[in-house]
């Protein structure tokens, strides 16, 4: 499902306005901001490639950037961007290709501390929400861009390093809402399938609280 640049801008603007408008309803004593940076690997759904195209089962890099705000001790939201590189398994089993898979998502986050009891410096946080993905093939297939909506969900496992910094592991699943595409009209080298990501990163508290979840 291809979407014009105008629709992309409208969607991003809607997500930004909604994110900051919603955060304005939280009480001042629980306002908490956090920035996140993580890097790792990704694994694409092989069935989303056209015939004879096969990607590596594990690809790198994956880079995620996020801004999070909590409305209470447990519930919050974040707006995040992810970049993923995917390439062919090898030149003997698949035509050579590389592509960039990017996404932006607006997600609710929930600290599972009331459900799973852990020590003070450990936390498990669930996150889920809608987003938009765009794929740009490189090399011989450049120009065969595709874009589609997605749903993303995952878990973050945090370890507090200090009052304002935590190390975390994130495992996420990005579900494509793109449907089927025609390789003749949409172009070989495209991808509109599901994606699994695993990243390790740092969370920086911007408001001085301990965990910001």
C-alpha cells in the first residue's frame, strides 16, 4: 500500500500533536521525560519477499531513537523512530539486494512492576501502538519504494545504572498492514512484511526521576 509524501507528513503531524497533547493531561508531579537510544539486529518475514529473493535471517544494523513521557507511575507514551538494514542471504541463493526499512510509531508504555515484582533497579516495560513504515531498496532496485501502516509491540528489560540512566534490552515485533503487492508494478527488491527486532540501549532520564517508567 503506497502512500504519498503528503499523507506521510499528515500522519507524522497527527502523531506528534496527539503525543504532546495527550501528555499535557498528566499531573505535574508525575511528569517524567526520557530519551532512548538503542542498536541491534532484525529478522524479516521471508514470505514477504517476491520469488527468488531471500534475506539474511539476522540483519544489522537496527537503530531506534525514542522520546517517552509518563502520565503516572506506570502508564505513559512514547514516540520513536527505527531504522533497519536488510540484505540478501548470498548471491548464489538470491539476487543481490539491500534495502532500508524505516518506521515511526506512537506507543503506549506500561511498567509491569505491579504484575512482576523485581528489585528496585530492575524493571520490565511493555509497549505497543500503531505506526508507519517506509522501505527503500538500494542498488539495482533503487526507486522501488513502498510504504504501509504497521502495529508494533514489545518488551523492554531495564537495569538501573544510576538515578538518571538505565541499560535496557528490547525485543519487538512489527506487524505489517501493507497487504500483498505486485512485483511488476511495485518493483522487485521491495518488502512489506513483518519484522522482529532485538536491541540493546540506554535510557536517559530528562526530568530527574529514578526510572521514568
